[in-house]
C-alpha cells in the first residue's frame, strides 16, 4: 500500500489491518516516518524522534504476530508521547531548558498502558514550558505551527500532539488538560481532544495524587479512535487514589445510539465571557445538526459566578508546589508567565485556598442541579480562532481587555472546575479557513455518553475530514 493510503486511515482500522496481516507494522511505521520527514520541518510538532528504534520495534511487532502471539488493541501503531509525560530512556524536557537533557528511568502510567497494548513509542510531541499556557512554544524546541495556517498558533499545551494528528504523522496521541490543554489544541487543529473525568485515566507518578483539576486523556482524528485509546488508558490502578473502578473495556462498546428527545443546553459564552464573532458564527451554523439528531435545544447555562477566582487560586496553589524550587534555583531559565503564576501561588494564604475550595463545591452543586435538567451542555472551546504564533497569549477579545495569560481560556477552565467530562470535536471553519471546535460537556462521570454524542455530531457534520493543505489533500 502507498504511504498516503495509510497515514489518514483511522487508528482502529490500521490496528485491525495489522492484526489481520493486511499490512505490516513495518509498512505502517515507514509510512508515518515518511510523513514526519515531509511535514514535521514545516510545523515542528514532534520534538524528539527515534526512527531506527521505531522501525526495530515495528519489526518485532510483526514477528510476534507471525509467532501467533496475542495482539493488543494498539499493536504496531506509532505514538509520540506528550513531552510532559515520563518516557523511560527517552528524553523528557517538559519544554524547559532546565530539563533539556533529562532522560527518565521510568514510564508514566499512560505510557505503560499504551506500550502494554502494543503501541510503539517513536518520540515526543512539543509543549509549552511546563505546559503553562495554551500556546505551544519553548526555548528548547521553539514554536509549533498550526497546519491550517503556518503563521498561527496550534494552541496548547498538547499542541504538538494535535498538529501531529492533523498532519497524518500519528494515528492517535495522548494529552493532558488542566485549563484546556486537550481541548484547545484539538479545537485549533480540527481534531478531537477529550478531557476525561478526574480518575478516569489514573495518573502516576503524580506530585498531588488527590488533585482533580489536572487529567490525562486521548486525542485522535475521530471520536472512535479517541474511544479506542481511552479503552487502553482507562481503568483502576492502586497508585492513583482517585482512580475510577470501571474497566477501560467499557469504551469499546458501539458508539451509535439515538438522540431523539435528548435535552441539550446551548451556550454561546457561559453567560459571562467575551467570544469572537467568527467563533460564534461558525458554531451557530451547526445548530441545525442538533435538530437533525432529534435533540431538544434550549439556550441556557449554569451559574458560573466565582469561576475565575476559584481557578486562578487553585492553579496558582499548584504552581507554587510544582515550581517553587525551580524559581529558587533556576529563575533565569523560566518564562515570565511561569514565574508570575508561581509567585502568585506563593503569596496565597490558607484561607484563600480554603475559600476557593468552598466556592468550587458550591459551583459543583449549581452545575449538578443544572445537568439534572439537561443531558449535555454545548459551548465554544476557545473564544477566538487561532491567533498569530508570535503573540504569546490573547490580551483582548471583542474589545474587552484580559488581565492574565490564562483569562482567554475561561470557557475551558470553567468546565474544568466542574469535574465533568468534556470533549472538543471539529465543528467548522472561519471564513479564513481556521478550525473551530464545539465543546460537549456531559453529566458526572458519563464519559461514554459524551463520546456517543460527539460521535453522532461528527458523523453528521463530517467536518473532521478536512485536511490541511500542506498535507496535499484539502
């Protein structure tokens, strides 16, 4: 088979073809490595690459099949791990000059699980320094560019992963999300990114095992591929105290179902945040799809008062723990926003943190009561289309000035605070051809139901089939 006939197939189809010996793992690997060689110099998405090791492991995967050994769900599929996650024997920089030569001696749990399912780790995908900010650039590897417009950002912090998927350099990818890092880059790159419920994908090792705001999750070009990867990532593990007990195999069930009579809340801005007209127009054009699916749509949103104070406080608190030592020992090597966020956290007192947790509890119950009425909440992922890559963050939307480097991600971080599962699925393009995603939020721990709705939306719109022109297929 030609390289082009393989690289944009779904991960599920590729894995099946490898298992059935319609194509070898080596052929699949060579096709993706060829695409990386062709496209990555234009976008800078994969920051560490080990092609010889990858080809050797692909050959081993083929030999295992020839011996009749059982094949995992991801057998022979290439993956490149987000450069915030530990990979044994493979450089992990966290996008920071402090760790530019760091090589871990262990794998993170999600890497263990992907390898255990037969995936082949070929390298790492680029991130912002320590994942701070939804714009992928750092002093180690530079900027990752949006494949739909190379002058624009791809978002972040899972930016390298999203671009790799959009360009056919990877069939599936992992990511992580605190304030939108799975959802925002997927939204900017016309792929799918799923912020799972806290504990759905156990995180280990973790500095704060009980911390529910930061999660790991899957990315793909289709919702089906995201479900496939989640079936591998999810499931209990005693090393994570908040791990959900349901097995990952639950996500291998059919995604198809009827949505006739499903109650959907449609929100343009959560009732409080500025949104660019281009984003609003792109999403409004998709509202007829909901009627086609049989949904009952109401314009509504929960009361998100205090969300900004809560998130800013709890994020800063986490930054203080994670980066106080970096600040003390390597201040000159940290980017300005990491310094600012860490110092802000170090100035917090116990009562401020406690009040933020109290207000988050109140917010959770307001949203819980709202979601007892509606099956899903739909809203934008990001309030702006992809912006110029040399602009480090958004400072103004619709004439409204923003104070901090994360204010522009409020539509994502407000949802983070609820603990509800939320997915970004391709939903349209601006007149300039820039991708716009729809954020679909489900009920408490109803991750599979979110995947089902996203799948139905995806299958109806087919927006995700549009490829970047730099890949040779528009």
